[in-house]
């Protein structure tokens, strides 16, 4: 799926996503990736939500992160309670959704200037 063009703010924008890939700023990526307005974590880690742990998220969350959008592949799957509670303890809102919805939501929040991280798993 291709997205409509967004205003160029200099932030990382997800331009397209599809079976097993996302396009960010003109480059395609085919493995799990974490993205924020100013950073890409290319070798982020977990292939699927079952292997996601707190350390994976600690590696990509900044001190000012307000929201984590967790894209869990072709369907919505929830992380372990340990992962969810670790985020809540830090005061970070977490939204879990399929990766396509996560890409769309990330773009909206980053265009609003929110400090958001999208952690995307591509199955």
C-alpha cells in the first residue's frame, strides 16, 4: 500500500508498507525495524511478538517518548504482560496493532509533532 504525500518536516516518514517490507524515506527494509522522527534502528531485534522482551524496547525508547506503536505483523498480537507493564511503569502509552495500522498511526502522530516510536515486526 502506498501513502499520500505528507508535508516534509525532516522527520522519518513511512511511505509504504506491504508483505514483509516497509519503505522509509525512499529505502525499503525487510526485517523488524524501529523508527522515530529522528532515528531508525535497523537491526532492532525481534522477528515476532513472542520473542519481544523489555530489552528490545529499552534499546529504542528515548527519555521523552510519549507513545510506542507496536506493529505485530499481519495481525494484531499482544506482547507479554511483562513488556506491557514495563512500558506503563515508564509512563509510555502503548498501542498494539497490525503493522499496516501501526505505519498509518505512526505517520499521523509524527506529523502532529508527537514523540512517538513505531516498533514494526514484518512477518
